[in-house]
C-alpha cells in the first residue's frame, strides 16, 4: 500500500509541475491550427489551455478570434468581453466586440 501511495504521489507531483508545459503545448498547437485555418481543432486546443490556466489573456484572444472566424459570434463576443476584463484598453478587442455586437443586432432585426 505504501509503495502505491508513494508512486501515486510522485505521479501527481510530476503532473502538477508539468501543468504549465501542457498548457503551453495546447496553446502552441492552437496557434498552428489557427494559422492553418483549422478553426474547430484550434478552438479545442485554446479551450484546453484555458481549462488549465484561465488567467492568460492571450488564450481568450485567440479563442475569440477562432470562434469569430468559425461564425460562432455569440461565443466569440463572450471571449472578447473576457479579454477586456484583463485589459480594458485593448483597442483590437474593443473593435472586434463592437463589430460583433453590430452584426448580432443586425441579424436579430432581419
């Protein structure tokens, strides 16, 4: 029993210390997929990075971009708004959020 507990503890400790590596790996994969215009898989990678470490504004930014590119405007707007919580002065996020709001309002009127 002691050996099992020690092995499990060592494995858990290694996993925790590798969390930032896993996070970076998902983020970097998302960047590659985004550049390849593979927005569905990129979305999944950025979501994984956010699940590991939600406090990085870049994850919100890139997730918003791929959601927008994939036509998921309501969800994209949520992530642009999250990004603005990190940096209220982010001009790109302000512009993209305003543009999406206008598109959604126009779609509701039609």
